C-alpha cells in the first residue's frame, strides 16, 4: 500500500496466463486478471519475510510489514505433470511502500508476472480476480480506516 494525493493505492500483479490450464475446462479468458503477489516460503524463512520478498520480486517494490491480514485456503489441480489436487494456505500481510519502481522486476520473473501496477485501493475489491484476495482488500481497507496514523 501507498498513500497518494488521491488516497490509498495497492500494488497488484497481472500474472502470465496459462493457456493449457484454461483450455477445455469451460473457462473463458478474462480481459484482465489481477492478483496479489504471493509465493512459496523458502527454507528458514518466516511467512512475513516471504511476503516482503515476494512483493519485491513480483512488483519491484520494497515494503515494510504492518500486520498480518489473514489466511486463505483453497484447493487447485496442477495443470502440469501429475494433475494432483493441491491444498494451499496463503498468508497475506499489509505492507507499506518504502521504495522502488512498480514493475521493475527481473527478467526471469516475467515467466510468472506479466506486469505489476498500482490501483486505487477503493477499486481493488472489484478488480481482483479471486474471492479470498478480495476479502483481504476489505480487511486492509478496514485496518487503514482504523489506523489513520499510517
């Protein structure tokens, strides 16, 4: 999150689409799919450290953690290899922008991230693709309303 003259903004990513995953399963291409940065916890890393690292890798931004917003749990079927069902828990944190330039990411991250961009926090719930992430936006909005010192 960052505060601008117009209000709070949120850094989001447009993931690279996976045509193989969408083909033949009744899914239609979305014109624009926006999501929150996320990724796997590395060995010896705490979830909060993962959040900071993933935001840096996927958006190009350095941010400081404020509070854990919550967890989302979901199941997906791998679109590669063994087609196994995978249960996943993703922890989300409210982070405040410190430095960096949005979308200035390493070339090897372009496999995962098409682009990163700032969007108004007030519009984020309507623009994000996934319900659990929309819920995190509502929690972030509530926290920021209650903590005006930020």
